[in-house]
C-alpha cells in the first residue's frame, strides 16, 4: 500500500477544502438592540456603531442607552417612524402626528459622540435641579455655571427609561417651538446625558449638546 507524504497530504486537503462552499458569516450583537422589541431589524450589525457611548464609563448604563436610542433615531429616522413611533403607546396628538410626518421624510443625521465636558455640565444641573425641585435651564450655583458647556440643552422630567426620555423630547408635547425635537435631531457632534432624582417629578434628565 502506498501512503502519501505529509506535504502531499496537506496539499490534497487544501484542494479538497477549496471545493467546499463557504458559509456567509453574519455579524450580530451579543445583546439585542434597545429597539429590538419594536422590530428585529434594529439588531442588524450595521446599527452597532450607534452605541457610541459604550466606553464612556462616567455614564450609567441608562445614560449611555439614551445616546444609543437617539443615535438610532438619527441614523434611520424612517425605520424609527415605521417601527417605534407607530407602535409606541403615545397620545396621538397633533405633536405626535407632526413628529411621525417629520421622521418619515427626514434624512439620516450624523452620530452623536459622548463628551465628558457636556456630561459634567449636564450632571451638575440635573443634580441641583432635582434637589431644588427646579424646572428649566438656569444654573443657580457657581459650580454649575463654571461647568456650563453646551450649545443646545434638553431637560426632561418624570421619565427614567431611555426610550421614554427620547420620545418625550421628540414628541415635544405642547412646546410650540418644538425646540427639544429640533435640538435632538440637530447638527450636533457632542453629547452628555445625566439622569438624576427629582423631588417633584421623581426623575429629571439633562442632555447637553455641543458642536
């Protein structure tokens, strides 16, 4: 009986392997997208880049997720409208309808990236607002005025879940200027998010944006 030498056997194996059809490899997230319950389309690996705050260890998991959700809405506003907005248990007011119409026509926006200075300013204001029961943007302490670092700011009250925070700001119920919506979807680059207790509303969130 004639045996093949090791080099010859190795060559034969390589030739044989070349005829085996290659399987397509599909990347996937190790954990579902925060919007996966609305559509599994959000689990596509291309949306992983929206999770820009994953390494921002100065933020909590919920604060990071606020950025993740907002980036998803900015990157694919049409999918967000058709999956999240149409299923979200929101009041179907004129503000809700205008947001739906806007998102269905909106072009993708740039991703937002976490910024420690935006975060420091947002946290200082959220902590103080919560302790004082304050609602608004005015900085009442020297410490917070020194940490002021934003060109756009959104404050939300009564929510602590990331999607609820973002939906509240995007719908912008009863805000005629739609200022929060415009800021959230605006041409910013940097972002900082802080969610803190509030003596009147249980929770308050401050989101600071910068170019």
